[in-house]
C-alpha cells in the first residue's frame, strides 16, 4: 500500500509536536506511542453493553485468518448504554477503529455509538465505526434463517439517516456460531454428524427448545453431556444450522466451518472490516493521531502550539481521504445528491469498493492504455458535472471531490505535498 | 348492588369535576366505562422485539398478529371473541377519542381477510397520511369467550411512554413481554413502574425461553429485580414457539413445557374469575394517583396564594400613599423656595433702585455745580424724566425676568410634567407713572432795579470811604477819586450779588431734584414690592391649587385601589378556606381509597400464588 499524503502529513505534525513538548514526559510518551502506532497493526476496539457478545466477536475475529495480521482486536469490558460519554470515549481512545455491538438497532443502544463521536475532529470524520448486530440469532428467534432475517434488519437500519451519521455500516453476525465453526473438535463434529443422521422430524422435536435438547430423558444417539457442550459452543441456532448444513452435504469439518462462517455473518463482517478498516488503516491511524494531537494542543497550550493547531486544523479540513469518506457518507444518506448513474460511479471512484486504482476505475486487470483511457473519460465527464448548470451547488462540490480523487489516481496516489510541510 | 369501588370512583370523578380538572376526570370516565363492561381488557406491552404479537398468537393459537424480527407492529390490534373469525381495520373518525378505546362504533370499519389484517394495518399505518388507528380481530376461542380481550401494542419506546400510559388507562390488566435473552433493562423497569402505578394488575411474560439455555436463572433474576423494586408482578416464563408446535401436534406435554398452560391458568383464575378484585385494585390505584394529584395541585395553589400575598393592587396602593407624602413634601419645599426667592428678589430690587437713583442724583449735583437752573431747567427736567423712566423700566424688567426664572424653578420642583403651569410673567404690566411730576423751583429774578439798588449801595460806601480819606488831603468829599472808587465798589457789589444769587438758585434746584427723585424712589419701590408680592401670590396660588388637585386625584385612585385590595384579600381568604375544606374532604377520600387498597392487598397477600404454582 502506498503511503497517503494525510498519513505523511500526520507524521510530520507528530514530529513537530515531539519537538515542542520535549520537556513534558507525559505528552512525549503519548506522542511517541502515536508515532509508533503507524508501524503496528490497526487497533480495533470492540464495545457494547454487557452480554452483547464482545468476547465472542473478538474471538471469532482473532481466529479468522488474514485479518489477524493487520488488526489487533481490543476486547473491552462491558459498557452500559447509559455510561458517561467520557468513559466510553476513554475506552475507545487507544483504538483506531471501533466495532459497536448492539443487540438491536434501537435508540438507547445507539447512545453508545453517539458517545464515540463527540470530539470535534471525530465529528468531522465519522469514519471509523461499524455497528454490529452481534446476536443476530436471537434477533431471529434462533431459527435456522435467523441471520438472513437479521441481515435484512441491518440493511434497513443502514438506510436510516440517524444511524448513518454514527457509523459507516451495519452488519449482522451470530457471534457464537461463527466462533464455534473454527474451533469445533473432532468429538463435537462427530456428534453433529450423528445428530444429522437422525430422522428429521424426530430431531426437530428435540431441537424445539434448549430444554428439550439437553434433557436427559430423551433417547438420542448422542449423550446428554455432549449435547449440552454442543449447545454451549454453538447455541441452539448454531446446532440447528450445523445439523442442516451437514445434512446438505457439508460433512467435512473445513467445509462445515467455512459454511458456518458464511451463514453466521462472520464472513460479511470480515469483509466489511477489510474494506472499511484494513485498506484504510493508515488514514484511520492518522485520524486517531490527529484526535490525540488535537486534545494535547488544546489542553496544554504553549508557545508554538497555536501555529501547530492551525496546521492540524488545516490538515483535517484538507485531507482528501476524509473528504472522500464524508462524501461517501452523504451519498448514502442522501441518494438524491447526484443522478443515479453518476452516483454509482462516484461511490466507486472515491474508493468505497476498494481504494486500489483498478477498483476505483471499475476495471479488471487492465492494461496501461485502458487505465489511461478510463481516466481521461472520467476526468472529462466529471469536469462537465462540476460545471453542469442542471445540478445544484452540493452536487458541484461532490463532483470536485470526485475530480480530485481521479487526479489522485492519475498521479499515482500522491498529490503534491502542501508547501508548509516541507 | 353497586360494588364499593364504584362509589369511590364516582366520588373521585366528582372531586375532579369540582376542582375543574377535566383532564384528570376524563381518564376516570373512560376507566369507569371500561370497568362496567363485562370483558377483561388486557394490554400486551413491551419494548420492541420482545415477542408481544407472538405471545398473543400463541395465546389464541392462531397467527393473527403479524410477527417479524424487526419492529413490526405499528398500530394496536384488538383480539376479542366472535362466533366466526372476522377481522377489520378501524380508520379514524375525526370525533373518535382515543386510539384504541371505544367500541366498533368509534371509527370506520374496513373488513379485511383475517390472515392479512395486521399486515395490512401495519403497512397502511407506515404510509403517510393514513388514518388507520387499529385492527380488530374476532376469534371463536374459549379463553376469549370467557371475557378476555387482548390488545397488541406497538413497541413501548421511551418517546411513546405517555401514549403507552394513556392506553394503559383503558385496560384492566397489563401483560408485559420481555425476552429471556437479556435481563430487564432500565427502561423496562421504569415502564413497569409507571404502568403499575395506574394499573396494578401486571403479569410479566418472560418470552423466548426456548432459545435461552439458562432461562431459569433469568427468570429468578427478573423476579428478584421486581421484588427489589417493589413491583407486585408475577413472572411467567413462556415460549410461543413451543406452544405453536404443541398446538400443531396436539402435544399436551409440550404445551405444559411452553409455559402457556400456566399463563392461561393465571389469566383465568387470577384475573377472569376475580375480576371484581381486579377492578377494586385498579380503582384503588387510579383513584389514589388522581386524588394525590388533586391534593398536590391544591397544595401548590395554596402555597402560591400564601406566597404571592402582595398583589399588584396592594403595591400600587402603597405607591399612592408614598406619592401623596412626596407631593406634600415637594409642595412645602416649593413654598419655602418661593418665599426665599421673593425675599431675595425684593431686597435685590430695592438695592438696585436705590443704587440707580443715587447715581442719577450724583449726576444732578455735578450738573448744578455749573449750570444755571434759571436758564437750563427745561432741558434738565426732560433729561431727569428720561433717566428715571429708564430706571423704572430696567428695574421692572429685571423683576419680571427674575419671576419668570423663579416660576420655572418652581415648576421643575413641583410639577415637572406640567410645563403649562408656568405663568407667562414676562409680558408683565407697564411701568408705572411715577411721582407727581417735577415742580419747577422758585427762582428769584435779579432785576435791573435791584441791580441799580445794589450798585448804589456798594458805590455809596466806596464814595464815602475814599471821600473822607481825600478830605484829609484837602479835597472835597466828592472828588474824582472818590467817584471812581464809588463806581468800582458799586460794580463789585453788583457782581457779588449776582454770584450769590446763582448759588442760591442752584441749591434750590438741587433740592427740588432731590425731592423729586426721592418721591420717585418711594413710589417705584412701593410699586415694585407690590408687583413682586402680587406675582408671588399668583404663583403660590397656582401651585397650591395644582398640588391640591393632584392630591385629590391620588387619594381617589388610592381609594379605588384600597377597595380592590380589600376585595382581593377577601377573595384570597375565601379561596384559602375553600382549599382547606377541599383538602380535608380529599384527605377523607384518599383514606377511603387506601382502605380499599388495603382490603385488596389483604385479600391477596395471604395466598402467594407463586409458591403454589
């Protein structure tokens, strides 16, 4: 990944601040930590009220392959929805991105997400939060299709402007089942296979409720202890899903695990984290560093800190990556901002589907000339949009952001550094 | 015979009407109508996604209420008994009162197939401009036939709390759904507490126990929580999924497992069969709340009347008193000021007049040192007249000027807002006609005969003197020398006589002038003093009159105010007395309500059904 201007700028600003606060050990420690974080994996805070499945989600994410290299999930203790915003912010202070776990997309639970964004810099850039409906299985009453139903709820919630202003995406995941998929041992897998071989209607009757499933008085080929362990690992939803999956032919452990991850929504969550957080790790780290720097400069002013604060403000306002993200947010919140065809293209060009040039241009394995051609076309089209008398001023400024994105692709992702940095 | 609670309810309504609290009476009326109906209306409450609609479906064993994983129910659905299944959407009538109260007559009925009624109602309600207020469903079920009416409600979020509570007023009992996947939330506990205050018959259904492994613990925790909060609600764990499955397979064991057997038993035995107790309980609770609110309202008013003792009228009355005092003070000060100013003025004027006349006299004296009055008198007379006229004019002009100033000064002091009170003294009276005219002094003439006689007399002594002297030298008595001396002596005495006569004339003229000026001074001074006194009197009268008038005005308005204050005080006293009487009677009513309440609890507490269940 090539280094973004904003990230470089943030490093420069951090170095300047280190110069300035040389005699303040506390500030120095903080600044050095921020500086060092650029070379570390992205820190992802997982917050939510008690029993919302934080540890489960953290475990599920940790156990899931490639994300692990780029992300350090930080499990936090429970946050009550009515906790003071200070406390919530304090918990997220050390993180670059936040997963906000909710049981339901409801008002009281959203307060948590709201509290994360109370800092001015954070408000300018609500780009680091994803809401997770973490107990998707319960939302759907534990039916085998619970996650599909929960996904629909998430999709509806995503369209609500209030939620949009707080987080970038809403994802449903059945944490328990997702987590279990990876870690099933052979005995448990065997027990699942045995259960799946039972006649359907007989098994159905026992899967009606947890009480029935773990009851010692029923005659199932798997003993009650194992059944209880299965229930503990997978939940009733997980057991139902797993049995159905095995019956459908996923009768090896890896395929079952993959299917479970897929069906429990974990794959989607991972994908979202990848697109929204991992590919933008640098900009998120820059954002976290800017937040910390802003707090420091405001709380402990000294000669020279004013000038630095002005430069920081300029960096925040001028960071094109932030502008892209803001435009993405407003495009999603207000679909009428740009005409239909243009809207899709704008979303692609500003990197919502991935920040690599070919993804932005919507090309598959393009040749150099194809890229040049696509760039020229896009430039011409968006210049027209930026001056089109048929569109309002909001559309014009959106087009200007898109134009700058195109220019950034054309110059290889590195527009000229602002003069004051050198 | 009317049950005892009806009397109390009627008395409470009566009290509300007496105290003009239609807002409090209205729900009581609704409740009264509801209580007199034979059916038992159960409101199913709960936050979103707790399984309210599913609970009703499971109770009546039919999927009549739409269920979904997201917020589904948007309008209330009323499930009641009917011989044949039927359903309708009820659209709002402008004159229909509440959303879900009242019978079928309170809105337009739109018949809809029973399978889709709630779906359609929810869908319609979500589209803007819709007037669907609720759905009604009739089902032939034994439980409903016994008189049960179930009401499915939209999620009770914090924003909807007040409308939820108003709906509770129209219900006989509340069934609250909370799912077993989580403990009671703070919002749910608050909701439960507020609901219990107006409808004490509450049952908590712990739903979705089929998917929660440790639901027994959750139920225990919920019970403990409720006990801790002092909420007298029973907790019944249920699973609608199991109940539905049991109904499909006709499985009695599964039905028992679902918890619905217990729920239905409680609905029948605790509620339906003891509806009178339920009524009593709900009347006791509602009356208690209402009477307490009435009492608080009256207490507040009482405190307000006590505190706000000095009304506007009283303040104004005091202000009027102060104004009169002020007026008296100002007008006394004004009179003193006037007297002082006039005394100063008279003394100043006198001095001025004296000074000016003396200056004239000095000039007169100087003039007559030289001039011969017999020749210059007419011009002198004219000059003197001019001088004196000028003095009089100046002096009087000054007088009027000073009076004008005094008048303005006074006006500023006494009546600053009445510039019209200042008299127009400047256009004062004309200067006086002073003295009786200057009398020409008697000037004796020095005639030729007299001159001859005086010359002769002088020459005689000269002639004799020198004649006698020359006789010694032998000359005759009449000789040239003596003749010359005689002529010389004669001439000298004529000259001397003329000089002395001039002196005498001048003296006489001076004396005449002095006397005239003195007369003038006397007359002018008198006139000036008189004028000053006249003006002073005029000013005094004018301002005294003004002060009198003001005082009369203020006194009159003060009298009015006093009357108003008296009336107000009397009114307040009356109201205070009224409030105390009302408080007393309300206190009695509250005591009756409490007695009723105690009775109810006495009838319930000895048999804690939770233990027997």
